């Protein structure tokens, strides 16, 4: 197989989806189209509008086939989703939105089924953030539809299936808090047999595998003039991680920011993870367990924008000394039910006369303190690489530098997921060096102590 020159990446995040074309020589994005990732309210439950996503993807690929062209396709999507393929190859049930909450009796029944954290390193999460909970809900609440299922696919591999007709699963999606995987052993957990779905799970393939060429009818619609291989695909946070695993020696940490802020302690161990605080093991593209933690920082940032208006980074930085002096604080959580303080609901402190700049400064301090807590929980060591939207927020970066007292490196570009997915096609895109965050003149140690004490520790 010849090395591709340009790669099209289908990149489906929880909030937005995009198709990007990357130049394999430079690693740069040379074309992009975006669309919101809509959730339909039902029936039978809130679910992703996969047909709209499919039409968007085909239209984008058709446009890019004309200009600038591409000769391989890779895929990355958010986690916590699986697709139940029916006997006709279409979903037997809609692809469930993982934020949907199930009836209490179904939740209790699942809690009695799920394996111990020591087996899966997957904490009990709300809604369908554990894919096993989704499958249990769908099998329990919709038995007739579930009886028609012939294969269960992890989400990136569903899109690969639509393009190639080849059904597969892959370890980065199986290993991201699904309850279905044993990260230490690299095998399915006991839950697969408790749910009676082992025979339905599609074969596990490497994220790097080329599953096959685009199906003839799809190739004709897109306007492809030669065969284009489709790679198996990868979970989005692990796509971001992959570029850092190539050519960088551990230990180091990666803070991947999007709807979720996902933190990886590369070179760490699994022995001290706390399932009550949203720590877990992810599984990287090579099948290795990586201590991880997370909170819904991107969603929280969107909520703050709706309440405070757009962030003015210079105003937030200018307000930092006064905020630290006045102890204006935002306590967790803006988005409840996950993260290191899952039971808490947000609270402002000393904000009665705070300006917009001061509130934003406190909000950036909050996001940095949450990230620091997450890194501490997974025993992260070494430099911290920040990618995604937060990498362009100087108030957040300087707060992180003050808190951690070690290198915090902002990586260029809006997201590392597309670039990471491109690596699956066998190329090594060149990346620009990151920018170290400067150490600010202000000191956060007293502020941090008070913030933590307000949380009871």
C-alpha cells in the first residue's frame, strides 16, 4: 500500500462534527467543513442525528474529492457511544445520547451487574457514560428491537462500517469507561457475558488497520476515481494523545480540552485511582492502559460564556491580582455529576461587586484548579501539554503554570484529534513546537489553599 499524500478525517465531537483534509508532508489542515452535532429528543429517547451527520460527511467528502483531493480516510469520534446494527445493517435502535438518564429501577439493576473498578478501571458514571449501562438499558427497555441486533460496534468503527461494510471494534473506544474492557489484560470484562452479548461484539481490530476501500456505491456518490482506504478509527481523546506518544519519553501529562477536559498521565500507574472522583484508565492506540481523569470543562466554559459574555483574555489577566486579593472564587461544579467533585453544585464566593473581567479571571482560575486536581489524582509527572481550545487561553495557562510550578506547554491548533487520527494512516505529520506558558507575577498558593479548604480538603 502506498503512503497517502492527503488524508480526509471524519472527526465527530460531542458538540460539533467536521471533515478535515490534512497534507501528509506538512501535517497542516488544508480544508475543513463543520456542522453542529444535533441531538434529537426522541422517540424512543434522545439520540444523535446520525443521518444528518452522514449526509454532511458525504457532501464534505464529495467536495474535497474535487479539491484538494484525498487518498485515505481516517475517523475519530467522542466516546461513550455504541451502535447496535440490525440484520439489515442499519441501527436496530437509535444511537443513544450518553447524557440521557435511565429509570431508577434500570439504574439499580445495572449497578448490581457492573464489574468492580479493580477489573475495568471504569468508574460508575451518570447516564450512559458507561457504554455497558447503555447496552443494559436498551436490552431491558427495548427487548424486541434488541433481539434484532446482529453486531455491536464502537462509535468510530460504525462510521468505518458505513464507508466500507466491514464491522469492527477497537480498544481505545472499548477502554474508555465502558465497563466492557479489562485494561490490564486487554480483553473483554465479565460484563460482556453477564449481558449475553459476547457473540454480538464485532471483531477487535487495531486503530491503525485499513479495513478496506470505500464501498463502490459510496465512492461513486463521493466522486472517487481510485480506491481510497478507510482506517479503523480511534476515540477522540486517544487520537489527541497518539501524537505525543510518538517520539516523546515519559513521564509527561497531556491535557486534551474540548467538551471534556481529559487528562492523561503517560508513564503513570493504575494503583492509586479513585473511582469516586472520575479517575479511570483509558487505553491508548497500542492497547496500553493510561491513568486518566476528566471534568466537563469545555461545556462549563460554554455555560460561562452564556452567563458572562465572551472572554476578554487581556481583561481577565489584568484582573488576576485583584481577584486573588479579594478571593473571588468559583467552586465546582458548573456541570454536575462528573469530575473530581461530582456531588457538588457551583457556588460563587466574594463576587458581589465583581466586574466581568474579575468574574472571568475567577472562572479561569477555577478551570485551572480543576485541571490541577485532576492531574494530582492520577499522579501526573513531568511537563504538561495543553491542547485544544484551552491552549489559547493565556489566563488559564498562566494559572496552570503558577499552580504546577513546572512547564506548561500550549500546543498550536484548535484540536489534536484530527491530526492524531491522521497518524493512523501511517504518516507522521510535522507539528509546530508548543509555546511554554510564562510564570506569572502573581502567586496562587494561598488562593488554592482557601479554594480547597472551601471544598473540605
